[in-house]
C-alpha cells in the first residue's frame, strides 16, 4: 500500500534538487551518473521496485517518468506517487511509460534492435485468463543474444513499443527465438502490428475502470 510520508519525503528531496537535474546535461559523465544513481536511490526509499526515466529534451518542460517497469502489481504505487507530485514550473511528472516511435534503431547498452527484423506470434495463455503467450522471432538473434543486456533490451523495446500499461496487462509469457526459415516466416506477423494485436487483449479497462481517469 502506498505510503504518504514516503511519497512526500521523495518530493521534498526532489524539489530541493530540481535545478541540479535540469542542468544535468551540462556536467561531466561521472557526475551525471552519480546524480542519476542518487535519484533512483531516493525513489527506492518510496518503493524499491520502481524505476524512473529522466527526459530533459522535451521542449518547454523537463519530464520525470515514474515507471513500474512493466509490473502490474506496482501500478497503484506509481499512480499514488505521481498524484502527490508538486506543481513545478519547469517539470512535468508522468505516470508510466507510454508508446513511442521505435521504427528506427533501438539502442540499449550494446544491443541494437530493428523493428523490421522482428516478427511475432501469440496465443492466449491457458492458465492466466486475458493474457498472451508472446513469441518474438529476431533476425540473427543467436548473435545479439550473447550480450548480457539482451533481456533488458528486449523488455525496454517492448515497453517503448506497447507502452507500459498494455505490456503489463496483456503479456503473460515472453519467449524469444531466432528467425524462422522462409516457409515458417509466412505464419508470423510483423512486429509493427503488435500494438493493435495486444490492445485487444488488455484487461485494464475491464478490471479497473476507476483507473481510466489516471492513465488514459
């Protein structure tokens, strides 16, 4: 259950340091990493499983996105924290990662993914009603899978493609394989069709209608 005192403590700390984060692109890399680590440490005092994304290149206002990192069980904590956020002239505080354009190269650490190199198939999960078993087929996966960051890269790629809400409420199981041969490939769907496919299976509107005002 969300803790109001911990939420207030986080925002009080952030207000004291907001100028530091607004200026973060102008400091050296070592100092930048230290301040990003401190931001995450402070957030974890509220909930150790949450994450955040700092966007300083969004026009008029900088953005701090609070994310459950695809974990549906943490949605309430994300909503509560953002709903208790202060009103600051230079900042927007956002709950969840929303869909972004991933049509070009998606780079995470040493992993590079291209949407056009990925296909998928999905079926309903027999044990978890409303969720999908999703299989991704990636060109040359046997090579890129050697990276220690491959799992995080694929999760972040899907979070960006689908948005956190559909990712968390429609995907029950995810497996990744190398691309099939040409004959098998004909039975797969191109990845750009996944958001439309998944949105039909998201249970969020049925299960939590009261949350619509917060996340849609």
